[in-house]
């Protein structure tokens, strides 16, 4: 299977030009420096107050304004011409940036500056501080908007910069929080811009499928953790998935057909991977949560092993795999190790490391032999094994 070059040329230029690399490096350098002077910089930036500007920033920082300006309005314009094909990728940037910035907040647990410094913020936020979710979501749209809306690209950039600064001005973020969000958002945006031009073949489809797998899982875990959805919603998603799968076998529907062509594996049952993915989530909640209406840390951790571990194993195995896994010749040692590492990091967001590590390692070993030793969907096997192992260790300790 031929692998496309990472630095594929798009619109005559490589995706990661020297200018882009230099820009990302400068943001990273600024982020590192700001970590040493956060409190001083925050005090200096927060001390400047003008009532009219304050009112403007309060409106600007509203999440609804952000989504409307950076995502809804561009998508409406894209619907009018051939750019409509880019809509899934800009919405993908929104979903990934929202999910991963919140998951990083849960993992890092940095306290908001107004709670650690003697200041009175204009706005109060209840979540953690690092990275800035607003900055991440805003800048995740910039790479795609920059290429698609050349006449107004600087207006979008100016909006994103003002929005990012407003988070410091209003007292809810340090400068490093915002810069981390800018860096993360840009990386996500360029990542999506790269994938939008990949030709639909078995390799690119599998990579896209695993990216979508990671997005779905991370977003689902976040919504479960925040109690925005529960086990009932997961059951409804599975039922809707089965209905759409049945419809796809009978007739072609534009949206469903586009999804299957770009992401789904060849199978007698359309969308079976997505359906079993949510079945795996449902099994984790039912088995490891008491009551099932309150999702336990073990259930969330096991879903993260499936979400990040399984995706990383496939992606790194395809892209960098050199050594065949002795347990399964269809898989690679590099892929299995990557799955263990990413599964461990994901699980550690919800359980201690000494519980997350064996759960991720054993679950990914099972994923490595799945298909050779026994036939069973890894979407169900991975979270099931991870949850059982972590649950047993939790009982011991």
C-alpha cells in the first residue's frame, strides 16, 4: 500500500512551508518564555482597564460569537460554491480543538489566575485554565480560512487575536494559557488542511478513519465527563447508526455516501466500525459504572484507551511500522507500542498512572492479537479488557 508524502503539495506549495514552521516555532518559544513570567505579565496586562473596551471584550469572548464568526458564517458561504467540500474539515477542526483543549485542561489542572492572584475578574470560569479553549477553537479555523477566504483572511486573524487577548484582559487566563491554545489550534488546523486533499484510497481512508475515531471518542468522553450526555444518549446513537446503516444498503444518500466513501472500511454492513465503537462505549459504561447514569473514572479511562490507544496503534503502525508483530503479522511492533503509550496517557486523565499503565498495556496486547488468535471487534475488546484490568488493580490498591 503506497503511502502519500507527509509534505504533500497543496495549491502549489507544501503544507508546512518554512514560514509556517517559523511561525509555529515562534509561538512555541513565546509560550516557553511566558511560563517563567506569567504572573508578572498577567498583572501588567490585566491592570489596563477601559470601560468601553471591557464591554466590547465581554461580547467578543462569548462562545456563541466565536462559533458564529469563525465557523457558521464561513460554512454558510462555502455552501454557495465548490468550497462546500471543505465544510467537514473546518467542522472537524472545531470538534478536535474543543475536545482536546478540554481534555488537556483535565490532565493539567491549572488553576485560573483570578483564583491564585489577588484580582477580581470581570468573568468567572469554573473549568481549569491551561490551555485556553477559546484560543484553541479560534485558531484551529485560521489555516483553512486563510487559504479559502484570501480577501478577508486578515479579518479572521484579527478577530482570533483579539479574542485570545480578551481572555487575559478579562482575567480568566494567563498569557501562556492563550499561547498554548494558539499553538494547539494552529497545529490542528494545519493537520485538517493536510488531510482535506488526500486522495481517497485504502491508506488515506484508514488514516482519516482513525482521526475521526479519536475525535469521536475524545468528544464523547468529554461530554460524558461534563454530564452533557449519558448512557441513554449512547443507546440512541447506536440505534440511529443502525437505521442509517440499513438505509445505506437500500439507497444512496449524499451525506451518508460521502461519509462511507471517505471513512468507512469495506464491509457488508455500512458503518459497522462506528456502530461497534459506540457499542464498546456502552459496554464500558454498563460494566464499570454504578449507577450507569454516573459514568465512573474507570469507564472513562477504558474509553480513552480505545479512543487514543487503538487509533495511535493503527496510525503509527501504517505510517512508521517496520517490524511485524510476532503475535499478529498484520500489525507492527511500533503500532502496538504507540497504542500503549497513547492509551496510557489518555487513561491517566481519569485514573492514577499505576492503574492506567497496566490497563493500557494489556488492552493493546489484546488488540495486537485480535484477528489472529480470535475474531472479535477491538472496539469492544479493548475497552472491556482495559476496564477489567484497571478495575481489578483499583480493588487491590
